[in-house]
C-alpha cells in the first residue's frame, strides 16, 4: 500500500508499505543465477529463427512459413534485451517491421531477411550488445535504411 504525505517545502513524499529489501535482493540474485543460462537460451532462439528461415527454403515462402519466421523474430525482439543483447531486440524489431502484416510477409525479400539473421548472429559472435558499439550502430543503420527502402518510407 502506498501513502502520499506532505514533505518539507511543499514536495510530495511517497512511502511504500510492505517494501521488503530482502525480497528485492533475492530476486536480483535469482536473475543473476539465471543469467548464466542466457547465452544458451539465446543460441536456442537464434537456432529456431534459422530453422524457420530454412523451412522457407524447403517449403517455399508461404503464409505459414512466413508467419513462423515472423513469430521467431518477434520472440527475439522480446528476448534480446532480457538476454543482455539490446541490439538483438533492435535488429529483430526491424525484421518484424517489414514482416509485421501477413501481406507484407509474402513480399519480404529473403536477402533482407538473411541480412537481419546474419546481423543477429554477428552481434553474438562479436559480443556486440548495444548500438553504442560502432559496429552495432553501423549494422542497425544499414538494416534500417534497407527496411525503409523496402517499405518505401
């Protein structure tokens, strides 16, 4: 329960009832222990994305194979930052941007899809975690420009 009261000089003071600093410390410790698995989990998610792309090679670019690819990219968009690679969130977000709508998916240039997958793999291989890394900034800028060109924006 929170309570707002008067603070000196007319400001607001917020008190949080039931705040347990030990619970926060335990949660942080649990997250830290899980972080040892992030690399393996990220590799698994990338493998799933590559497998979805491989299904397009074997079965063709269909509504089903395109949606599977989109869903894998969407998963990585959500997980990249969690796995300590915010740049993967950005790159996967760009992949989602031009495959977001079902009708867009069937027009997706596979070379552009492959460029995104390659950039995700390169980020992990090169330990490029953010766009603050010049290599990451250059990759994101190039991908963004290619997506904008494809979408005509």
